[in-house]
């Protein structure tokens, strides 16, 4: 077993240390959920060696299967494995609060629509392409070591690009798992390194029970006790519980819950979504903007924080509930074979996301391609830290636009 994984260094295994690490990521992780996974891999697999490439890929695969924001769930799980329940909360807070607070401010000052200078925003899109390309290259070398898994990776990528339905990613991962179960020999897979979890199966069962109780009970409670605040809590909890794929997939559900119900004006909704694209961190922080823009009788900032907590609560309960059982399941040889297939599929999903929407929205001119290539060069070969590459690329994008 990897000693760096089994024996955390005291310097970065306290909740406060975890918070500071994720706070830096929360301030610099532009590019959406797929880019976030690239930043996490660089920080926790390559630089800090909190876990192995294989363990990280298994964790990403699990969070892709769970409803909710996959990158945030990976962060919660990393904090949980490093510093227990307080570590999970610290990881979430550090990664989420910077963008959430900025969006609450945007909601309070509606004259500011979250539009950065076009060149800066373009530079941030370009650097996200480089970060994801680096992650795909590294993960493919580790998780697709043979022709079968390379073929599965390519097939998964093609399928996701051709099938635009919201369920296509989940379907591709299920099929990849079945192919791995049938065609990948389990004895070729080494024993996976464990995440140092302190969560018992009893705690996991309690978390899953609470998740289901809230999902089923909140709508009934909202019917029995007419209250705008309770209805809002039910809506945001349900969105956080039922969105597969995370990120942009949450947009139509939130629009249905807030605009169609008359809670938020359509123009305000679009202004907030534009602001969400311009800040780092998870896209689910859009809930903080919507909460702050509503009139519920609470102060806007307090209502924004309430919506933020409610939409992320299912992610906490699912991660804490599933991980204790997941650690045991992933040691089963047949599960390992299926996971090997799923991991190849996950790399394919990342490859598809690299093209659409990242490449198609960011690489429009030769200058964009040159900037992305330079960012990839300094990330991979010069080993610059991602935050520095983000800042430099944003600055260069602004200079090019001027």
C-alpha cells in the first residue's frame, strides 16, 4: 500500500489545512466541473500524493454515478478521507464559498452582470482546455493501458458526442462497466489503495436514510405547511438530489423551479447564469445567486446561503452514505473488472468534454490555439502551478483583446 496514502502528513491533514488548500482551488479553478477534476488530479494525485491515480479514478467514477455536482463530491470525499467529517465540510467550504459570495454580491448589485473583460474570460476558457488536456493525457496513460480500454475510451467519447440526451453519460458508464466485467480479466488488476476513511457503515446507512427521508418528506411537509420558505427548500433539495451530470445540467431544472414559478425574473436568471460562468468554483453556486435574488422575507445574503446549503446537502449525504460500502465493493475482483471498464469510460467522457463544449467555445482563432498550447507546455513540462497558469493566461487573453 502507498505509505503516503495510508499515513497522512500532519501538515495537511487538519480541517484548517484542508480548508486553505481548497480555498486556493476555489479561487483559481475556472473552467467548469471537468476542468475541476483536472485541477484536483494535479493537486492531490501528482503534487500532494494524497491518493493514487487508480484510487482517484475510482472516486471520480463513483461520483459520476451519483446525482449532484461530481467535482464537488470528489472534493468532499477527499476532505473526508483526509480530515474526517470536518475535513469534508472544510473542503466544500473552501472550494465553494469564494464563488458563492461573489454571486450573492452580484445579486445585490444587479447592475453588475458578472461580465469580465472579454479577453480575460476568453483566456480563462483557453486555460481550461489545457488543464483538461493534461488530465486526459495522464489518466489515459494509467487507466487505458491496452487496446481494449483505449478502444472503450474512444467509443465512450464518440457515443457521448453523438447522443446529446442528459442520460447519455450514465448510459455510457453503465455499458463500459458491463464490457469491463465481461472482457477485462480481474486478476490483471492490482489491489486498489484504500482511502483512509473514518466513516462507519452505520453512519453511512444513517446518511442514506436521511437523504431519502428528506427527498420524500420535504414535498409532503411543503403541502401540509404552506410556506414559501419551505417550498423553496424542497425545490433546491430536490434539484440537488436528482441532477445527474452536474454543471450545466442543473440549469433547466433551476429555471423550472425559479423562473416558471415566478420567484425570479427571466432576465435576472440569465444575468446570474452569466455571472456564474465568470467565477471559479462549482456551477451549483448559481443557487446562491438565485436565493439572494428572491424575495422570501429573509435578507438576500442569508437566503442565498440557505439555498446554497440546501442544494449541496444531498451531495454530503450521498458521499458519506456511499463511501463506506464503496470501499468494500471495489475490492471485489468482479467489481474491479467492471471499474476498470468504467474508468476507461470516464476518460472517454473527459475527452468528449474537451471537445464539446470546451474546445468549441474556447478555440476560435489561431491565437487561442497558440495560447492553449503554451499553457499546456508550461503545465506538463515546466511544471508551473495551475493557479499561476490561470492568472498568466487570463492576463495574456486580456492583452490580446486590447
